[in-house]
C-alpha cells in the first residue's frame, strides 16, 4: 500500500509538501489549510485523523464509525493504511504522544479518547471543564 512515486507524487505535490513543512506554526497551518481547502475537505481530513486516533487506541471499527460519522468502508481503508501504509500515520501518532506527554504535567488528567491534544501554548482543560468547540460559519468556503 505504499504506492510508488509515479502514482501520486508529482512536482505539484512536492511543491505542496514543501509549502506545508515550511509553515511556521499552528496558526499559519490553519490559515494555509483554510485557504487551500473547502470546509467539507477540512472536515473530511479532520474526520480521517480522528479515525486514525481511535483505531490506534484499539477501538472497534463499528465504534469508530459511530463516533466519527465515517463509513465503515472509510474506517476499514484507514485501518489498512495505518497498518500497511507508508508510516505517515505512525509518525504523526508518535509525535502526538510526545506532545501530549510534554504538555501534561505529572498527575494531570489525560484528555478523553478522541479529544484534541492541547498544544504547548494552550491551557490543559481540567476534568470539570469542557474544551470549546469551533463555531461554524454559514460560508462553505
């Protein structure tokens, strides 16, 4: 499932990857992705990442599908890539784990499964607090 360079990597995808890795911080990444993608595309990317995180926690495909709204076909395809893909999911999951460990103080509450991991500059929600959800706008772009 790794795919050869000829299948998907082109000069254009290389340029896109370069643009992504050259972004300075989360805010720039958010601005770039918002300009690049429609709201639907951003939702789909975020949903796929949530599927990856839940599968990595050992959740059952049906449970992941219900929790995320992704079809079981999508969950199955993501699981295949998680196990047999290029290793990108594994690298990102490992970085997420390290970031979580660095952000959480000893004895702090670990975010609920599937919850967003706080960034180093963000306050860690306490068990009695609810992290704010982004407010949707009427725009589709």
